[in-house]
C-alpha cells in the first residue's frame, strides 16, 4: 500500500527542471504583450473611438454598438497576428473560481474569421450549472455575460479572454464582479464628494489594491499521492515534521533552485499578461512563499489576482509542481492568507491615506482615515463575513494570524493624534488661532511609511499610506471582501458628509464642522482600535468586554450578511438587492456544506481504507514478534504495550468515523440550508475532525515507516 508513496517520492526526487528563458533581459520589452488594455487600444483604435472607450470606462456606461464593433475589429486583428483562433468571455461565478466558454472566430457559413462588437459585448453561456442560490431556477433559466471594458482583455494559450460580468436575465448578479463594480462606483462618488471640501478639482477617486499572495508549492507526484490534497486542497492527516517552522529559517531565506525556476517562469507569464508582479520571497513555513504585484486600480487588481492564481497553477504543471492556495493545507504550520493593501487615490494623484507635511492635507487625510476606522467599527461583522469560508475557518482565530475578531491597528503615533482629538474637549477657536495646532493635528508626521511600528497580528492594519486587510484567505476571490470594504467606507463617507453639512447649515465654519464630526467618530469607534497582540488570550477576553464579535465559523458569520443593518447598506446603495443577498448566502452555505462533506468523506475513506488496514497488519507483525519473544523466554511487555496502544488508536478511528458517518446521514436530511451548515460545522467538523486526526497521527508514529501509506509532512514540504 505504501507503494504509491515511495513511487511518488522517487519521481519527486528525480525531477529535471525545464529551462526558463525570458523573452528579453528587460521586462519592459515584453510587459503586457498578451494584454489588450488602454495602451494598446490607443495604438490600434482611431482617436475618436479611443476617446469614446475611455469615456465609457470612466463613466461606467454601456458601450454603443459602433464603438464596440471598432474595438472588436482591432482586438481580432491583434489576436490573429498572435495566432489566436478562439475567444471566451471570462467571468467569476460564485464558486470563487473563474469560468470560460470558448468560441472560435471562424465563421463556418462564410468561411472567414469574424468577431463582431456584439460578440465582444455580450454572450450567453449555458449558465444553468453555476451556483445561483436558486435565483435562476425559480425565475429565469439563463444568464448572460457582458464585457467589462475597464479590465484589459488578455490572451491565454490560444484563446482571447474577455473579462465580463455575469448576470441573470432578470437582472440579478450571478458573479463576484458585478457588485464590486457597483461598490467601486459608490465609493468613488462618496469620496469625491468629501474631497470637494478640500479641493474642487477632484472629480474621481479610484480605489487601489495590491494583494500579497501566499502559497505553498509541492511536487506534483506527491500531491497526487495524497487524496486529501486532491479532493479538498488540504491534508486531513499528517504528523508534524521533526523540523517545522520552529527554526524560522525559511523566512526570507534563499529560495530553493527548483522553486526559484518556477517563480521566474510564472513571473514572465504574468508580465506578458500585464500583471505587475514585483516581489517574491519565502514565507514562514517550509514550502511556503509569497508573491506581490504592484498595486493597481482595484477592479483590475482583483481580476489580475484571479488570473495570477490561474497562471501560477498552469505554469506549475510545466515544472511538475502543484500550488496550494488553501488557507490551511498543513496543520501546525503557518496558514495561507492574502493581504489586501487598499487605498483611495484621487484623479489629481493624491493618496487620501498619505499623511503629509501640510496641515490642510492632513485634515483631509484624517477624514478618510477616521471614516475608514468608523466604517470597520460599524460593519465589523459584515467585514468578517466577507472573508468567511470553510478553508479560512482553519486560519482565522485558530491561534494564528489573524484572529476572527475584527479590530484596527493604527500605530502609536496616529493613536496619539486620535486620542488627543478625542480628549481635546470643547476647544474654542478664536480668530488667528492655529486650529490645527489646537487639535494636535499638525503633529501628524510627514512620513509614517517607514514605521517600525508594525503589528503583524492585526486583521486590519494601517501601514503608512494604506490599510491592509489581512483576514482575506489565500484562496479567496478578493472581489467579495473588497465589495464590502468599499461599500461600508462609501456609506460611512456619505454619513460623514451629511453630518458635516448639517453643522455647516447651523452656521459652523467648514473646518470646525469637519473636526467636530471627526471628534465624535473617534470617540464612538474607539472600541475597534487595538494595538496589542491579537493572538493572545487576553485580547479575546478584552474584546468580549468591549462587545466586539468573535465569530469563529463560516455559517454563523455568513448570517451577518442578512442582519438588518447589513442588508440595508447593500440594498439602499443598490449593490445587491435582498433576493441577491439571500441567494448569495444560500450559495455560500451550500458551498461550505459541500467542502466539509468532502473533507469528512476523504477523512473516513483514508482512515478506514488506508490507515486502519496498514495499522492492523503492522500490529499483526508485532503480535508475531511478541509470541516469538515469549517462545524463547524473553520479556515481551514493551511490544505488548505498543500493540495495546495501536489497538486503542485503531478503535478510536473506527468508532469516530462510524459515528461521523451516522451524523452525516442524519444531517443530510435536514431541509434548511443554514441549519444543515451549522450541523456540519458543529457535529461533523468540530466534533470529529480533530478527534480522528489525533488517532491517525499517533499511528503514524508507531507504524513502520516502510508501510505507511500517506506521504508524510517532511516529505511533502522540503523541496530543494
Ligand atoms: P509590506 O506590506 O510587506 O510592507 P509593500 O509595502 O511592498 O509590502 O506593499 C505590499 C503591497 O501593497 C504591494 O502589492 C504594494 O504594491 C501595495 N501597495 C503599496 N502602496 C499601496 C497603496 N497606496 N494602495 C494600495 N496598495 C498599495
Ligand atoms: Mg504586507
């Protein structure tokens, strides 16, 4: 039975790396050659058409037929010179992955290559098999995809891929992109309106995003030798290796040659696609790494993250490797997250989260800074729900980065500024006073960017000129958390504008009105600020005292989407309507149930069909040995003790798995999706996973290494 393990180890140990050759020594020579973005449009379209496309993108309007035809013609010409024969609308259904349906340019009836504007702009994929939470089955059988011109078209393999939204015929969003685009438009409007207090020239505010993507890499043969990895993306069993991450020597250490070679290869592919991948390094755990692109306009960055993950997996295949994005592929080792670095930048080039030396600009900085903190405070459960997934449950709050309790870290300098503002009481401003000084605002240091003041344990940290949302899972489509973040900040900014305008209407001077509202907000959102160690027991207690939620599992967290306040913020801002929210919730719960179900099945199969038989035959060997010893009059107590231990664990597995199967049978009959998800969480996952694993991992220590059927952690993790 251990055959497959040793065969795969042999394969993994004898790999020859493919040679990686960059098209040129200069990245700029090939950056974006496989993308058709604004730059290429400018080169290939007439100035008139180009101007129109730009206008549509800027205004988020639907493109007219004539313009679409012109773009389609240019895209087709470009693609055909690159040997492309097919095109597809590329979209992001609620499964979290991306989807494609390929069509050829070749028109069979006219025997020519054709690509009309209408095919660029709209398609009707057979959508019936995508999850919709019941929207389509009850209301409309089909949906359509529609071009999102703000995200560059790109080439993968021999296919032209067109980023699109995915919508049902009754107009409901069936994907992750649609609500994101709406939230971005909303935050643009809300932020622009607030910017006008300070600068009349600001006419647009773009949200920016840079994702730091963590991942594990393992050999492909070893991956296929672990059914748990293949089925569920994580190992359900495996004893900790003698050398795990205790030594901390992997972090920023030199990268193993085989991995380095793979990284170079996928970086080249990413650069060709116009994804500005820029940093790479080892992570804390053995076999774990990180890649980060330069930040981009949020919608593009979100698409690029999906595309980058795809690209990495495809390139890994060439290197006989497999990338794991799952949030917790290995117990006892660092989990996998995706830090979302987020900021708001005006069309005049000002990063609204960049403190500066000018007091006036700093007031503007404070406005956006404080409103973001307030938004997180007001909608912390919603933000938490936006990162909820079966995989992320193994990471959030599981004694590692970051916790399930939402809080904001801002560093000591800015804490001082906010505290002073909070305690400044009813300061009266007289003519000629330096108002900024009176409120302590002039003290905001020019550059906090280089802050040594880093807190790696915070789920939402201010890092100098941006916020970093760290609770996002490694596998996640960032569109969902970014929809929520931008939505709640927009809502908060709208409220802020109302509050300030009300004070101005009562005769308050503008800046004083702004400061007085900020003071209120600082006071009322103080509970969400936390500068200490987020992993500590003390914080869990403290947070509870403060009344902050600590929702540690997905079904209970997802429920927050349907709380009145949270539903309202989506509905009244037109991001998702009630039905869409409910349908989404249903889809995510179903997804959760499926994942736990699969894990539970894999666990049962592996335990009963692989671990127990192997352990029994090893036990038989020991029994023979004990009898033999007895026959020649030697004390066999030690062997008998081992036999007893093994028996105990085998029994533990059998009882555990059988009970778990009975529970699944009972739970599967439960009609209500939420109740079923809760039951899967509490009475399958929580009750049995650790318990069964404990026995299996113990057996790994007893059973002869030659017989053990599963590739061990130490074998999976140390690629050289
Ligand atoms: P670290 O968080 O380790 O300090 P970096 O400062 O290099 O790492 O930034 C991490 C990510 O944040 C990168 O993708 C980077 O492009 C992005 N980033 C930097 N500045 C901004 C910004 N103003 N808005 C959004 N993302 C940003
Ligand atoms: Mg970071």
